[in-house]
């Protein structure tokens, strides 16, 4: 069916699967509560993520251009699942040390606390790693080793480990611990690492596509309740032309739904 045909996009979330995977949050403040307008385009990728999560996949790689709604999709799904989330944004200056501990100044001295990664592993939370394509390769290798081997040596002498340890220095990785990694494509204008190529053997890979016309329309109406239908349709038409121009290589920057909302 054509892209503008609404009946082609009536996709909804699998309520039964959501119910089966729903958790009991010990700390409700860590459960995301995003503004989200349900739409068929993003429901499709959420169903794909949900199926992988329900099958026990420990690590997901969720890719897509910036502004297509990766963070909103993940946060909304976690809210429906009532999952506690730990969040960590990676960048080119991220180090292995910063990934494993969080320093703070208390009473005039530096104190090292557990990082979001360690807390998520200890308490069985979902760790959301944002902008992972920007992380140095040694950080990527550390994450890959943690997922493959089920253990990680911490700088304070402790060791994260699956299963019960034999001493007090071993921190057991909770069986509900999951890593959801968000990444941009490894091409202009992002210039990041190609994580899909490096880690597709251990990650369940999912792609958030550029939003279809009907889903785009629902998003714009939810944000622009006082905006005329003619204006919204004009924005949708312009953004569809921009999408085609990017796909054809006539423009280099992929204009996104985030920018159309702005």
C-alpha cells in the first residue's frame, strides 16, 4: 500500500507481551515517564524490541538518524514495562574509568560511587547507553567483553560476575540486567563507529526508520494542537521532499521529525 494510506499503518503494541514482560519497580522514580504520542510507525519497532526483550536478549542495539525518536521509543517502552532505567550518554572523551565509576566531591575529598553501569548490573535495571557510536573503541570493547564473558573487573578491586561469587569482592550481576544501546548511522554527518558491524554478533539489532507520513501527522498534531491542518500538511509535504532529497543524495543532512516539531 502507498505511504499515505492510513490503513497500511495501523500497527499497535502487543499488549499481551507487554503484560508478560512487565516488571515490579522497587524505585518508581527511575521509571521513565516521557511525553509520547502513540503512532503506528514507532509501534512497529517497539514490537520488534519487545519481542527481543521477551526472548531474553541481554543487549540491544537500536540505531537510527538523530531526531527520529530513538530515546522516546525506548523511554516509552520502558515506562510501559515499568522498568527502572539507568542512563549514560557516551562521547569521544568517555573513558573506561568513567564508565565504571562516578566521582564526586564530598566534604572536601573525592569519593568514587558506582556508575550507572554498575548500578544497573547490581540491581537488575536496564542500562540505556546513548550516542554509543561516539565512544572510543576501547570502551566498546569493554562493553562487548562484559556481555560475552559475563564479568568485569572494577577499578576498586571488585568484580562484576554472573552467578554467585566465592568472596566478598564479587558483585553478582542481576539476571534482569539489560543493556539497550542507542547509536547513529556510521556516516555523514555523525562520523561515529560502526557498532552494527563491530557488535552485531552479540547485540540484537533494531532500526528506527524515518517516520511515515501518517505517524508524522499524528506527532505534529499532538504538539501543535492550535496549528491549522493546512500548516501541518505543508510541513509534512516539505519534510517528505527533504527525506527523498536525502535518499537521492541531493542533500547531506537527514532532516528529522524533531526538527519538524520545532
